[in-house]
C-alpha cells in the first residue's frame, strides 16, 4: 500500500473528537467521515478539524468501499455489535477501551478479525506515551531487575459513568500498561477485588484490585471516582531498582530509584531467603529525558503500520482480551465480597491470533 489509508470515526462524544483530530493530522490517513446518532454533535467535531462528511447511519460508512478502517468510540456495550458489523464489511477496526463489555464478546471480535484477515486493535493510548514506552524499555533491559510489585493509583473527582463501574472505567488504563510493560504481559491467574458504592449509584465508585505476579510478586490497582484530588501514579519495584511514573508531573514523569532491599544469603547452601541478612540500599535517583508528543498520534500511526505490514498491532485484540479477563474476574470477586476469583485464559483458537 503506497497510498494513504482512509478511516472513519464512529462516535463523536468524549473520545471520538480526539481520534478524528489525529486521523486528520496523520500523514498515513485520510479521514472520510464521522458517524454519530447526534448529527449536530458530529458536525461540530467535523467543523473543528476543517470539515469532513457526517452521518447518523453506520451503514453509510460500512457500505463505502473507499473506507479501509473505522475507529470505534461509542459506549462499551455497543463495541461488539459495531465492531462485528465493520469486520464483516471488510474494515480494519480500532476500538477504545474496554474492547468489549464482556470477555465472551471480546473473543468473538478477535476471532472474527482473524477469520477475515483484518486488524483489530485496542486503543490502549497510554501504552504509546513516551513515558510508558521508556518504562517498557527499562524493564526489557532489566534495569529494574526481577519485578517484585506494581502499585498503581488512578483517582479523581470524576464523572460517574452510566454503563460501567469504576473498575471498568479507570482500571483498563493501568491493566493495559501492565500488560504492555511487564515481561510476559498480564499473565495472572487470579484477582481479588473490593468495590464500594457509598453514594448508592448502583455501581462501584471506589475499587481496590490485587493480583499475584510471577515469582511471588504482586500488583495492586486503586481506582476512585470520588477523590477531591487527582492522582495518576504507578510504582514498579524490582530487585535492582524501583521506578515511579507520575503522569501529572510533566517535568519528571519517570524517576528511577537505586534504592531497595538487598538480601545477602548467609551461605551458598542456604537458598531460603528467610535465613538471609537484609540490608537497605540507598543509591542515586535519576529521571530519563522524555520527548513531549501526543500519544494518540502514535496510536493511529501504529494502526496504519499494522494494516500495511499485515501483523497484529502492538496493542492487539488479544491485549484487549487479557484486560477484559482481569476485569471480569475482578467483577466476580466484588460480587463474592473480595474472595479471589480465577482469571480465564484465552480460548485455544484465539491464541496466537
């Protein structure tokens, strides 16, 4: 494919305008149109980026043979229906988080994309930020050593969503980042979660989620719609160093601390760390220089590259499924008053898609 690809954006609400703006600005894409049931809203988005066609009929988009791909930015419960219709119409699909409202529907979407030899990409935007790309690089280089823990906080005084609880609204960001940066991805076997609804909204507004990691490590996610302060922070601790990502600190988003606990075994014959001498390491702190660029521009560029190269995107449908699997286990755990619940693995026919 030497020519530019053509896309349409489905949904002109919160995220659709950002997608439309980035597709319009990309050297890889032509933006053919914006589809929304509220035509006036779609027209406002169109006018803000210089003008493209608008429609309230999804069929207009899917029937257009010049459109190569669609970006879905509609409520989560509609993702499955819209994505399947687009895939059946021969369109590549990128869909905002969460990929679907249930794991079963997500599996069907991934399977359909594979059957039709089309790209299904999860819009895990944070994974394309310079900060998260640097975190992945540092972990791949074993700068942190073996990962011992991940502690993530995503809280703010935010909008209570009509169709999802706080876990499904906020935690996909943190889970997708863990899936992107951790060795082996989000490979967890069980989840324990507690949710609270102090405002009696009918859904959890505050949530805590914990997952065991490989080799005895643990990951913890705290999400909250009711906090008067906004925090976007992740701490990743390793055997060599600890990394802190503070997304709200543009001057120093990533800090690496050469501080931690050292276990000096008493003898070569003693493999039990409980018999070890514990010492504390207090070394330097440094912050890697990071470029400032909009992550969504990298998302649409990766979408084009995956289509042109006939490969899965870096945040593929499978990545979206891994996040969905954890979210469903978390919901089951909340219903069981915090008892751990197993994380379902991908079905064999989807693996390797």
